[in-house]
C-alpha cells in the first residue's frame, strides 16, 4: 500500500511533527509511506516555498497513492491543508484528515459562515477524519461532520523499557517542555511558584525548556527572585528531552488550549506525575488524584497547591507517576501503527 503523508516538515519543532516521525518509523513494511512537508520553519518566503512545493508534489504523486493522509491544525495550517485536501479529492484519491491542535474550536468560531461552509464541505468529502479524543469527536460531529467518518485515535508514545529509580535527590525536579507562551500557562507556572513559601521552593528544581517568549519568562523569574528555583533552557532534542524526563519526577503543563500534547504523553511514559489542566483531550487521559493533579486554566492558587503537594509528598509522586505510566501503555506506538494501518485498509475498501 502506498501512503502519501502531508504535514509540517519532520524537523519542525512541535507535536505534529513528532507524531509524523513516530508514525513513519513504526509503519510495517507493507506500507510504503512518502512524506511531503507542507511547512518549514523560517521566513515567510521559506514557508510559502514549502507550501507551493507541496502543492506541486501532491498534484504529481496523489494518483499513485492508495491513501493521502493530511495532518492539520487551525489558522494557516487549516488553510493550507484544506486546499491540499481539495486537490487530492479532485484527483480521485482516498483522503484521511488528521486533526491536531487545541485551538480549533476557537478558530472555527472565528470563521465567517462562508469559510465554515467551505471547510465543512471538505471534511464531509474526506473518507475519514482522525481526532485525538472523544471530546474532539463530539465537536466535529456538532459542526456537521458525519459521526461514522470520525475516528478517535489518541497520539502515540514511545515507552521507555526501563524507568529510573527516583526520590534520591534532595530537590524534586519539575519539568515543563513546550512552547513558552501565555496560552501554554508558562507564565502561570512562574506566578504560582511565587505563591509558595521559601521552605517549599528550597525543595524544588523547576526546568522550563522550549522556544518562545524567553525574555518575558526571564523577566518574571527575576521579578519574583526565583532564579535559584527555575532553570530556563532552549528547545531540547530527543536525547536531551529523555535525559530531563529521566531525572525529573513531576511534569507541569498548565495550558489554556491543547489537543493531546505529545510532551505530556512522553512525560507520563517516563513515569512522571503530571500537573496539568483538563483542556482538549487531557481530561480523557488524566484524572485528578488518580494519575495526576488538575487545576483549571488560570487558577494560580490551585496550581500552587498541586505543586506544593507533589514537592512535599514523595509517596504521592510515586503513586501518581506509576499510574500515569500505566495509563499511556495502551498508546504505545506499535499499537498505534496497527490501528492506523487498519484504518488505511478500511479506507481503501470504500467505494
């Protein structure tokens, strides 16, 4: 079977590219997959060139493919991918759209009635729409996508074979991985740390790693004199990420919008206790006091309470971390690849 996969470049920093890389590496030999980057990081000219190249290659290769698998999110990503889906459908291809990104509900609300109708026409013509959780299924059904075309397939995760022994350090490492921005709750994390007593902060080491608004982050850390507690790093490659997750005990992601973040899945796979918000499909993965701790977006006081509980209670960290690992084991990438192959085969059988 020949699959043409369209999505951001495999070196682009972000969750969609991570899903693409894992998927392409895990597909069995009977699937021959070709990836076409629809976006590359850099200047507007570079991004436009990548998109135009993707249009040309899709036009050239689509008819030779059994399935065209298109990853999309909101805003410019949606605009690019809807046009590519129209092109593939016009060439008579079997098309699967794969929805990512936590801001799609707000994006949909911002569209004009005409734009909504145009996008919905595409989503109603594709042969399957993959979403990351039941909540996203209900959203797409609510806007008019037939329920029978919507397939729930949570993101995959690589499971470390051996987990490190934890609890031996004098300070507990809390890790944040991802975009440094207000809508990711990065600054809320700093503000919540500022609410904690010094006796708690002395037991904590908080590592914030990612690209984004570093200057604002450093300003807030200095404002609250948290330099001894918070360490800021740039975006980590896979080896650096795994080294951090192996040394950490808690993962923090107090986002306002999410799909199903890869950073959270990776941290849970490493046995970290998650502290996050019940947005996107996270609430289908993390249950408060069962395998993580939850607070509403923007609730600094509750976030501070959750951070303090985990900083002071090693038994709680261990219990939640072990439960988090068990929760993501069914999302192992090899299982994911099998489910995706089954969908490819089902789609090719459709008339």
